[in-house]
C-alpha cells in the first residue's frame, strides 16, 4: 500500500493523475493540502523504477510508518515517510506524509518539511 500511495502521490504532484484517487488513503488534512498544492505540469511521468522498496515498521497496535525511496523529477533520490493508522474497519490511512531532507517542500500546516520539523498530528479520534 505504501508504495502505491507514494507513486500516486508523485503522479498527482507531477500533474499526471487526479488528486481524488488518493482520497480514500489520506487523512482529510493531507488530502485537502494536496488538493490545494501547485502541480508541476510538464514533469516527467513516474516510471516503476522511480519508486523503490518500502520499509514498514509497526508503532504498536494499529499504527506504523513506512519509508519509500523515490527518484524525484529533479533526478535526486529521496525518502518519503508515511505514518499510517488503522481505522475501525481495518483499513490503513496515511495520517502524515513528508519528504526527508527536502527543505523546499511546504507542509499542510504552512511550515517547511525537513528532518528537524516536528511531526504533524491529527486532532481528535483515538490516540
């Protein structure tokens, strides 16, 4: 799931896929931030070789994180980190998504993504 979400995220970001495909997989705050984000039309399509393997680790019952290595449109390899939470129906939903070591990306909260930024948290619901 993590690899698919990251690939779809890159395709949306590059203007090759509609953002609505990610709605079932992203927490509302991430979906709405992506919906408002600028697209990069004219970017190269996402090839299967552009998305590396995923490493998934559980953080207790119903929560985990995944790291996926990707080849970005600028030709640099980067990691995309997903924090996932399992809902009552048993489906995984991405509650945080960020690029590692990319100081140019802006988070939905308006801050900069990067290694020193505290993690975004969802409000409400079970912790």
